């Protein structure tokens, strides 16, 4: 098997990006071919990076798929944060330790890991976050989450999704066991 290792082939090729965009839109090769007046075989070759399309053909394909040509050449945005590299932050509260599991540059979403010691909490007062949506997932222990004044007792494996700008507060109701919670925030806090 022949393997290329130069920088351009280590990234996702434009063919694979075009195929992914077509599939995301639920289009078949035939449908894309019909819409662009290009043959199914030609589009198949483009998607396998077996041929280079003309600028005009690439424009037709991208326009039909609703993507920009520039998006085909952007570097992938995969970023790894190892457990020992997670940034420890202090967002307030008492007997709580928080780590950010997403890179600083990620603005679409933010993943936080919170460890609450027995009785630990985000504080007594409810607060609102300037985000669209928030998800709490209990990894271990228990979490009492109060949203708009309503109490949601959560246990290991429970998840709850709510509007981040709804007033909320949370805490570990146990006096003996710690709790571990993952928080997903979208978009990320600035």
C-alpha cells in the first residue's frame, strides 16, 4: 500500500470534505450530478481526490452544497486536551474545583469538569450565563440543580439541558461523598 506523508495529504482532502457536505445534505451522487449538470462518475472521482475539478465545476458543486470554496481548504480544527493538560480555573463557589476541557480558541462550545466536595456548591445565589444552552451531566455522586426556582435532584448518569440565561444554582447535597459533573456550555464563555 502506498502512503503519502506530506503536509497536504495529512489533512482532510477536498474530496472527502465535499463528500461529507453532500452526505450531510442527504444528497446522492445522482442528485448532485443532476443539480450541477456534472456526471455522477466525475463527482465520484472528485470525492475520491482522483481528479481535480476546474474552478467552474468546483464552484457549481460548492454552490449546490451551500458551502464556500474556502471552507474546503481550511485546516481541520481538531484539538486535543489531555487530562493532565486541562486548565484549572476558578469560577466561584465553595469547595469546588473546575477544569476546562476545551481549548481556549474554541468559541462554539465549552466543556467543564467540576469536582464538588461534600456540601460544595456554586454559591447560594442563582446566576445567569450569557449563553444559549447549558447541559449538566453527573459523572459521579449527586447534584441538586435549581433552575427558575425548581429543584432537579440529579444522580450519576443523569443529564439535564436548559437555557444558560435561566437563573440557576447548584450544589452537592451529600455531606459524605464528592460529586463529579461535566458542564457543556454553548457558546463558550468569553
